């Protein structure tokens, strides 16, 4: 079993099942049943009034930790009551930049450490920063900046900014091209890349580019446009990433060390307005192809592999939020191939910014709005009887 999951002991699994049953029988108001090809489900609104929320994490005591684009870090309890966390560094809200992704350390229960990325800078420009800190009650302390992306830019576009860890505890951070296409093929800067670091911010010795070369040694892959979804595949250990294309050409990729993913030389998207071809079209020697792409664009954001017990027929599915079409995408995959796409919740809640599987095996969504919502997908009553039997397994 991978080291990041060894702490999930059988008694903890039993507690998660008890929590799941309590949630299913809670009095929280639900929307009408929604049918999918594999499961009927309901949606529960846990909280409203969030200010353009961007990312979600689950605290061990059952609270939710949510970033807001404007620079707020918020703790919500199970009743949706809001407490703002103090102690964050200076965060600059510039266009698409602000306080973006957040991740808990694998040993958070003992060390209270978390990692977050955000935009920062001054009159000379802004870029994506990565920091670690400790969460003590409702305060962030011992903030340490681990990484500052180069170059800076003042246009406020394409910061990327998703964080993920692999089974060996390497840290990955996705970086957009800052709205300047040439950045993505210029590996002497960080823009338009995925970087890999040790958890203390140092550079792994086996990164694909040497520290004495012209390529930034933090870079793990490059040729990306604006990646806003990144997740570890729990089956293969690979890092999967999706990114925004221009007009069409949103991509789902599997990151490879040293891989060039082509932007803006190859893309399945076209120029805004004119519809003209970008670069050389779809293929070019030495550049990676996506395993899946969308035309027209769905504007993907947030992503989670589902392996929970609440929706057994959804196992081996990948869930992705859509900003543009205001829906939730479910992808079925076989190995590294996508074999089916299903679209759920279209226009029911608006732009979906983040998607996470909770420790209870349920699926949680954040909506991208000034009055943003935290939403939970739960099974219908028809499935509760079967789920209740989980308690007898141990």
C-alpha cells in the first residue's frame, strides 16, 4: 500500500462508513433525484455565500477548508458556519490570480502542515507562488515560501495553480503560460509547465533537466497552456492533468518526465473570433498527444478519481468540473484510454470550479460565483439499504 494511505486503518474505514450512513439519513435539504447511467443520486447544499471559492480540502475533524479567489482561507463546519483563517501571506488578486489551490500534508493529523498556491508580486508583475505553513486552530503560522515562478507578468491571466503529491511524496505544481503563448515552449522560464519539488521545496535529483542547464531544473513537463486540474491516479500512480485550450482543444494529459505537450505549436483548438488554425495543427514530432480532448471547450476545472464505496458503479471514473457548460463530467477509463463520457447536473448549479472525493466516499463540488456553494452528491434512498450493509463488513 502506498505510504500516503497507510494511516487509513480498518477502524477508520468503519468510522467513515458510520459517517456516511448518518449523512444519508440527515435532514439536510436535498434537490430532486438526478439520474445517471450508473447511479441515481441527490444533491445537498452544505453552504452558500462563498466568495468565488476555488479549492476544497477535508479536515480530520469533519470541517471543510476552502480557498476563496479574493485571498480568504475559510473553515466551514458541518452546519456550514464560516470562520476565516488568519495569517496568510500577502496575496494579490489580479485577474484570474488570487488564492487558488490548497493541499494537506499526508501527515496533517500529526504535523498540521498544509500547502497552498497563490498569485503575488508588485508593480513589476505577478506570478504563481507556492508556500507551506501550519494550521493551528484558526491561524496559519510558520509560513515558508517554497517556490516563486518566473517570469512575472501584469496581464492577470493563466496562473494554473493546482497542487498534487505522488506516492513518493514529490510535490507537483501546475503553471499557466501567463497569457503569453511563447512562454510554454521557453523552458528557461517556468510558465506553461508542471514543476516537481521535494516537499521542502528543494529540487529532486532525478528531475528530467539538470540544475546546470538552460532549462529551469524544477520543470517536469512543459508546453502547457493553463492547467487547472491535476490529480494522482490511485491505480497507476501517474499524475493526470487537464488544461484549458483556446476555442476548443481542452486536453486531458498524463504527465511524463521531460514531456513537451505542444502548446502553442500543436493544439485541437483554434483562434478566438476568426477560427484560424494555431501553430502546426494537431501533431508534431516529439510532442505529446492528449489522451482525450474536448471540442468545443468545456473549460475544465477541478478533477478527482472516484474509488469510494458510496457509489460502487462509479468506481474507475474520473470526475471533472466544467465552467463553460456549468456541469459535471464523468469519464470512464480503461488503462490510459477514455472509453465513455457522461454529463451531469447541466445548468443546475452554475460553473463548477472544484471536484473532490471526501473521506466519506461522497463527491463534493464548489461553484464559481460571488455566492458560491459547497454541494455534496449523495445516493438516493433506494441505495441506502445496500449501503447500510457496509457496517456489517467489519
